[in-house]
């Protein structure tokens, strides 16, 4: 933990089982609800590194990351090491996803990847359209289309900004500009045949300004398959399902290309799902994705938005989910009379802690005895503590305080005896 442990609040809204002394229960500032319904005082934590303004903590199993101010830091022992100082907001809640040797992060305004102990851009910004013109050469007369990409040293390739057209009588003069991204090592130049539709790789150039003529020896190379693709935009959540990352921002759920191409988003007219209001949690299970928004939750059944019939809505409730309260856990860690297998989504809502399983199975776990305060913002994590599987959640203190005060226009004000 990075600061003094804070006591949990809001216990007046938690009704204990009959076996628990009510007065003792209400005196608790933090509690744990057991599988059999009993309640006990929450176990505290020791301070690992004290500091103010630290938030958005994440571990990839070997490293500990956190946000402070406009920077992303990694703990080296007990010493913070700055990785990325380009964040726009000091308090922007940051989400993470670790995939093998890479940790992706974003705070909905700025994003990046930590790899090999350093931060870099998440995906590559496509180059601008190349400048093309007719030139001398031995090519067949006709219309040619030219596309340009940027490449990292590991072979990762950007999308394009489109294809530039040139009516040529024998050659095509092409001008390209370098990328400002320090990770880019090469520029790829793709050209179609005369009147063709598919550009093929014709040259791999150093990452620097270049002007040249392609006037003969037009080969086939490899076809361009990233036309009009882009890098992922900053997002509020990162969730992986069947080889794609799902990245919500506001009411729109973007997703990356299939095949674990986590740093490339296809043409935007085919790679997003719109919702009625802001997406607050994205929780993949075995055969679909549980989605919550500010006002509803739903189960999207299917393996991929572009395979077969795509996603189908199997279950939907007008309950909503508290932002950032969602987690995915093993089914055998959830107490339920219905036998479940695989992964299970669990999240916090104003009507109770909810659970969603495969096939659209849904249950409000605590609605009969515990309903949280209404809150827009929350947090959660899952841990095993003394053989007890725990789902730990919290809500923004200012939201809780607001929910305890009636708005002024709801009060009945008497004018009797007013001087």
C-alpha cells in the first residue's frame, strides 16, 4: 500500500444477519462479509511505502507500478522510478493490462506500454499521405496507388492514412516524411500495379525523409493489410477476450484487431460497439462479455464481433454498475447454489453486489442484506486472505457524502415564524 490505511465507511447501509450483534456491527469501520453471511472486522495492512497523491497501483507479478502527479512510476525496491511523464492530469485514474512481457496502461487521455523496463507508445501513429507525382520509367501507363507505414525494430507495423493516387505514364515519384516516434526504425512503401486495388511492399526505408522514383522492377512483395488502421485510442478500461483488447471510452467500446494484434485497431467503421451511456465495466467470461454502463448491465454472448452472428445480448437488467468495480474470478470461489464453472464476473451496483456467469447467468448476491450507497466511482480487487476468497471494493468518499444529504429542492421548507 502507498499511504496510510483508510477506514471503510458507509456501514449504516449494511444489514447484519440476525446472529450478529447490531450495535457491535455498526461500530465497525470496515467489515468482511463471509460466504455464510457472517460479518467480521476487516484485516488491516502494513504500509509498504508512504506517500501522498499516489494512486492506480498495479502489479505484473514482478514489478509494481503506480501513478503520482503526471507520471507513471515503477517501484525499484522502495524507490520510485519515473517511466512516463506525459500524462495530462495528476489524478487521472489509470487502468492496466499485462500480457507476457508488456504492460499496457491508459487514463482515458494518455496511454502507453511498459516493455523491457521502459515506457513507449502504445501502437504507432500512421504516416501522413505520401506526396506522389508522375515520373519517367518503364512501368505500364495507368493509375497507381501508394501507401506508407511505419515499422518498429521488432516488426510491428502501423496503419496508413489511406492511399495516394497517381496517374503515371511510366514511373511514380514518392516523397515520405519520418516518424517522430523514437521506436520507429523503418518506413514501408507499398504500390499497386497499374489499375490494381492491392498495394504490395516495394521498399523498406530508414526512418528519415526520402524522395525517390519507382520506375521499373515493380515486384509483388507482401500485400498491405493495415490500410486505414490506427493505434488504440486512450481508454478507461482494458480487457482481453479471444485475442482482442476491448477498450471503452465514454459510451463507445473499441476493440483491437484479432489475432492478438493489441496495438492496432482496424478501420473504425468496423471496430467499435456503441452503447446508450458510459461503459463502466468490461468483464469477459468463458463464452461472452459482461458489460455494465451507468444505467444497465448486459451479457454479450459470442466469441467475436466479426465471427458468425457476432455478439448477441442474452441477459440485460436496468441496474447499472459502479465504475471500476468489476472483476473476473474463478467460479469455485463464489458461493452459489447454482453450479458454475470457468470464469465469473462480479461487480458492485446500487442494488447489491452482482454476479454474471457463462451463458448469461445472473444473480444479485447481496441484494437481500446489503446494498451499497449510490456512487458513480469505485474501485475493487480480489485476493485470498487466510483461506478466504475476498472481493474488496470501495466507493469515492465524496459520492458517499453526497448520497447522505438530500438535495435542497427535495426539502420541505416551512415559512412559519420566519422573522
